[in-house]
């Protein structure tokens, strides 16, 4: 604690020093618009007389690669408005119009040449609405937050755009409904404004308002759009009902009344938006469906940690910047960066319970918990208050059990309420930000021995910037409390994330009478993200900080927590060359180090890293890094028996990517880790190729292979023997193979076809079993006792151990080997037949065949023999139609 206090004092003194530096002068450009007089036909050609009422804006400056120099080709734009729309025209001059790249893609994939418009209509210097139109007519839109550090492409407003190519380049006209923006009620408005052009063949970006790359900011240095007078306030109302027809086809199972081989269903639901004020929006969904969402990639871990899957469902993704609350989010990176107070994948996840099933009984089990409805209230006021409130109710789920025609139901998931509230306040034009968050999960009675009755968490956070936001101090403190039965809280105390039962943990102890558990955590980070460049164009950036999780911190009812009982220190520093020199467009060299302790004072981890990355003049990219783990102790590897010392090791990575703009692009990478004294090895190889034979067609294929070997310390089981716990460990060799294929065909910007498929196999094989003797011994071999040949015998799927050699087995454990194969795919035809209204045709296939016994054949043969079999394949065909009513 003394060290932590000294560290905080050091950060405060550095922050005070940074504050004394004078702010750089920001020269903001201004564009003056006028009200539309006349009419505009949206055809991509700004030839109407109405456009002559305003001047062309221009004088762009190159941003990449030659920051501050004139662009290769000039760009100009005009802006008009009326009581409903903002109209923007731009001309992209090009001396070689035949070289304009007109690639197609789905919305938000930003292909080929394009122009992007950013509008800070809140004028809060932190957030903006982004509208991108490519020369091929593909639209992209994003909500920009955190001064350009977060771009949310899942914001999908209704707007219009057309393009035209002529002998001098290409032109476009854009029409943005004012109802899709947020702004105050002042008579004459001033909005932050930026225009960016991408010249694809040179991979060049130029901007109207020059923002030097070394500034480390974006929205706060926009130019200004002026002349907007008496714009009416709009309260957005959008209703999007949908209907789905679905058919499931799978292999019929004889005797199982729930597996007839073919099922159909017809469902309907509703999505909507309602502007409570011009700043604050209520989004809601009733009986949502996400059948068109791409399947999660296959993942299997044998280290005990839970898998993290990114959110893909539109309702939870849009406006998620307000609800995001990372406990750390460090530049150095680490497992702790995945910890979140709100992890939306908890809502609608698989049920937690499973019914008691006897011999000859069949079960109809829900694959996911149904979301009855969800609503979120979010936005930002003119006074700088960011508000987010989310509430979701999930259905009570029952499993149906059939016993020769007699049926009963058992609860597998109780009715549950999920709540998140988020509040932030900008002070001093966003140079100071304070905020808080609160989450709550409340469940009805049922499964009380398994689930918490209630779970609450919350936090306070702040950000302080200095010197034009190039220096910062960030911090937060969080808390959690879960309540439930004695059985549920005991399960939490002994769960993998906590392991209160660990023998060498003086800071915690198991209390079987507890009915609640409380914990806290926090982070402090100090760093520099911008500043003046050196003579060679280099820029120094850094960050250092502490992040901690108390032993009782529990977030996994609505958040994501890998493990508790940790204090982590991290430091990152990097030198970034942002301007071209010698062979490079850009280059950077980074340094990182990490240290870790638990709350008992035990030192757990020390590692150092250096890495370098470069983009070459031919747009190839490459990077490499080296990590030296000097010391490591794991509190989780033995699943609560004790801490265990792990081998010191070296890790190396290398990757190469060719120019992604070419019709054929390739990438390859390798990651290796070696334990000292031949204690473990990890090799991961990956490669991919993409081919774009037509502007409208792109095909990509990638594959990866990994080999993981631990000589002796892989956990297998915990066995009671002679009133002690024998922690069984062994050697493991795990091979994993994955392929991913994608095809995208764009018939028009609004009619696309996409296919995704991924076969996957992983196979861990165990051998040379023993038990843990002295887990913290300095010498690796002293940590384990390895069974002799006459002490262990395999019989009927069990390893039988005779420690005292009396001819009678003392205990046994199951064979841990397995062979997991999975294939997942989606074929989606998407037609936006009207702005905001869509028709989906979907074929989804999932196959997890029984390949457990197939341990001897080559990995690739086992994968392709099982992944495409029809024994357990489930094919889902659906048609989904939405219609968006807009007022």
C-alpha cells in the first residue's frame, strides 16, 4: 500500500508539471452556410442554381502520409440547409479519373475512394456524427466519441447520397435529415465540422481542417460550420416492426419426440426509436431476433478461464460507447483489459441450469434465454451531460422432459431483470470529465443454489486533460455486491475467479454461512498521447498506471471478470515516426513492462516487452516483438489447491501483411513461446489471402494452426486421498486447426450477399501423470511427483493409481483427452429496399459432431471427416423483413 501511495503521488507531481506547459494555439477554419433557396435533385451532380448561393470550401491539407503538405488532388465542398435537411455537395478533382477506385462493399466497410463528413452538432469537442460516401455509392456511418478514440460503426441513421464520375474526377450530393442529428435550441448554431478525403490508389488522406497527427486528438480540433439559423427542433420517431419465418432441419433421432428432423416457426417483433428531447433518445425492442447475426468463432480453453465473445447484436451495439466501462483499458495491454462492468452478452445467454434426467428420458432444452424486451435511454445534453439507461427483461425458461409420453417441466433460468445506468459530465469544454455507473441484476426465486438472487456493481471515474489534451490522468473506482443463498455464495467464493479455498491465501478464507460477497477495484493511469515532434518527425508517447481487483470483486452476472485478487502495475512507452522517411510511411517502437501481486502480498509476475511496427512506402506492413517473462506464479492453474510457480520464458512474434489495396493481398504471422529448461512450447502460425477479381466481389481464406505443449504442469483433476488433496497434473500436447472463408458480392450498394464459414478442431492429449508435491519450488522438477509405470494403470476409461504399491488402486481419475470439432457458417442476402428497411434471406449451419473417440487420425483428416458430416448438423433457413416508419 505504501508503494501504491508513492506511485499516486508521483503521478500527481507529473500531472502538475504537465499543466504548467502553455497550450498550443489552434487556428480553426470556418465555413458559412446559407438556407436553401430553390430545390436540389439528388443525382450526385451539384449543378442546380441553388448551390450558387454559397462558396466552395477547400484548401485541404494532407494528413497521411505527408502530414501538413498539399494533397495530390484538390477537394472542395458546399453546404446548404433547410428546415428538414442538411445538404452537402463535394467535388473530388482527379487528374486521372480512370484511376478512381470504385470498389463495392456492404455498408460501413468503406471501400475505394471516399469522402467522410464529421459533424459535431453537440459542439462538445468530444463527439461527432460521421457520414462516409464512397465513389461507388456505398454509405458508411459512425458515431465518434472520446475525441476520436472510439468509432462506433453500428450507428445506422437514415440519410441519402449519390455520386457521379466525370472527366475531372467525381462529385457527390449528400442529404442528411436533421432529425438524425442532436443539437441545442440556440437560434444560431455553431457546429464542429470536418471533411476527409481518401485517395485510394495512393492511400492518401487529406482534411479540410488540418489536425496534426502528433496532436493525439480529433473532434476537439474540428473547424466550424456557421450560418445555421432557426433550425427547428426535431423529435425523432422511428418504428420498425419485423416478421420472421424460420425452418430448422436436422437429423431425426429415433424415439426422441423433440427431434423430429424438421421444425418451423413464425415470429414477430418490434424495434423503435423515440426522441424524448432532441438530445435524448429512447430505443426499445420487443421480442428481438438476431438470426441474421454472424455466428461466434469456435473457442476452447483448457486453462480454466472463460471465453470472451464480442457483441454482434445491433440493439446492444448501437450507442454502446455510453455504456462501455472498462476497468483498465491500458495502452500496455493485458488480460485485465477485458474486464468490464457491463458485458451485454450476459443478456440472452444460454440458461444456467439443466434438468435432472433419468435413463430413457428426452429433453427439450432452450439454447438461449429469450429476451422479452429491452429499452435504452441515451444521449447527450447541450450542457455536457451524457446519459445512458438500459433495462432488459429475460424470460423464465423451462426445459421439457419426456418420459415415454409423460412430460414435466423444470426451471433452467429464472425471470431476470438487467439494469445499467451511466452518467458523465463534461467540464471545461471536455478537458475534465467525471462520471459514474450503476448496474443491477435481480432474479425471481428459483435455482437459488446456483445463481445469485441479486447482483449490484457501480463505479466512479474521471479524466483530466492538459495542454490541448496531449497529457492526461484517468482513474476509476468500482464496487460489487452479490447476494443469495449460502450455497450460491459458497459457489462464488470457490469459483475459478476467486478460489478462496487456496491453501496459501492468508488474505481470504471460505465462509459457508455467508449470504453476500462484496468487493472493489480501481485503476489510475497517467500518460501522454501527443505533443511536439522531434527533428526527425518522431513523437514520444507513454502511459503508466496501476489496476487492482480485490478478492471479493464479482462482476460476472452482468459484467466480465477474468480473475480477482490482483494488483497490476503497467508501463508503456513508444516512439512513433508519423511522417515518411527512408523506406517507411510510418514506424514505431514500443516498450512495455508489467508487475503483479495478490492481496496477500505474494509477488506473481514480472515481464518486459519490446515491439516494433512499420508501414513501408509500398504499403506493406510488418512487425515483430519479444517478451521476456522473468518470473510468474499462478493462483489459478491448480484450480484452488495452491499457487504454482510457472517457468520463466521468452515469447516472440512476427507478422507481414502485403498491400491490402491490391486485388490479391496476403498476410502471415507466427507467435512462439518457449519455457526455459524445456518446460513448455507454444507455436501459432496463421496465414491468409484475399482476392478481389471484381469491384463487387471479394473472396478471402485464412487458416491458423497452433501447437501447445506443457511438460508436466497442466492441471488434470483434484482427488481426495488420505485426508489430503492430490492435485493431478500431467504433460499435455494440444493441436488446434482453424480455417475461415468469406465471400462478399455486392450487386448494388444496397443489395449484398455474404458467406462466412469456419471449420475448427482442437485436440489435447495427456500423458506422464503425477501430482503436485512442492508447487512453489525454485527447481521445476521438484514441484511434481511423476507416477512410475507400476503406479498407474488405464482401465475402462479411467486411470487407476496405486501409490502404496499394495496392488489395490488408491484412487482414479478420468481420461482427460478429447477431440472437439465444430463447423459454423452463415449465408446472408441483405437488401435495403428502402432506407432503414431491410429484407434478409439467411441460411445458417451449425455442426458439433461427436468426434471424441477420434484421437489417432491426422488432425486435418479428422476435421474434414467430421465437420461436414450430417450426423449433428443443424440447418436454419429464415426470412426476415423489417419496415422502418420514420416521422
